[in-house]
């Protein structure tokens, strides 16, 4: 297994466009997380999936944001009508079901809204 | 809510110097504590962790001790190398009823080691 994969690595979009990011977790991990990291800050939690169920969402996740994990494997994060304030690094992480700390982060998708 | 406060950067040291990066936390209950490292262009990597009071986490010459009485988890290394240059994040985690092990991070400390 090559770890957590995120695609694309970089995305530049115009304000008002929709964007979608993909995360492929480690295959045996049933828990999946999305975080957002702005410049000079630590990552902030956005949302959590256990298998295909989205169980927790941060208040940071406005109505323009939606995340899915349709078959409990890969996940997508969509941002509609992007704003300049959405420019950030979007990180995905996964962890196993067995309670050991196997939390693994992907390299992230850097979004720039112009 | 939970929060983490860590030493502002950037920090610049000479090779072989002693490193301390301070971290304190606020949490309801007893969190697990972590140090993550982020090298340029890479994702976050777990450096070390401690799950209960007085535990000492260690890895690659780095150490941190979970101090409940001072709510601290300071990162130390006796002799830094140029390859230690990175951004270091202190974080805590408390598992929710849904099994959510979400992490709460500090703002990060950029460390630069000069030869």
C-alpha cells in the first residue's frame, strides 16, 4: 500500500467555479478525515467518515462544501461557487478500525482561487 | 473547546544546538498528545505521541513528556541536524462517541537549522 493518495496536487480555479478533490485512503482503514490548512496555520478539522457514513462535520464546512464516501473507500470533497477565502491546502487522512494510532495523512491538494 | 498553543516561530538554530519547542494545551478530559512534522512539499508525518500523563514519546532523537499538571508537551532534541529543518505541529486528540479521533493542531513552528 502506498499510503493516502490525494488528487490533484494543485488546483487553480476562478472565483465562482466548482472544484472537486479526491482522496484514496489506505485500503484497510475504515475512518477517513478531511482537514483544511491555511498559510501559517495548523490544519483544522472539516469532516469525518466511518465507512460510508459521514458522522461529524465542523462548523467550518459551509453549505458550499460537500463530502462523500459512497462505498466506504475513496472520498470526494466538493466546493461550490469558490471564494478567495477557500484558498488553502486540503488534507485527507485515514485511520484503522482497531484503535491503534495508524492515522496517516495524504500530501494534500493545494487550492488557489483567483 | 479544545485548543493547542505552541511557540511562535520561526526558530533558527545552528547544527548540534539544543532544541525546545513549547506546547501547552486546553482540553476537557484527558487527550492524547502528538507532535507532527511537515517537510517542504510533503504531508504531515507523526513524529511522536503520548497517550497518558507522564508518558514520554520519543523518535529520531526527539522527546516530549506529557505533563498533566502543567498541561504541556514540550518537544526537545539534544543535538539538531540540518535535516531537522521543517515545520513542527503540536496536536491533541480526544475520541468522540462516533469514534472520531479528530486532531486539534497548534499553529506550527518553523525550524531552520544552519550548518
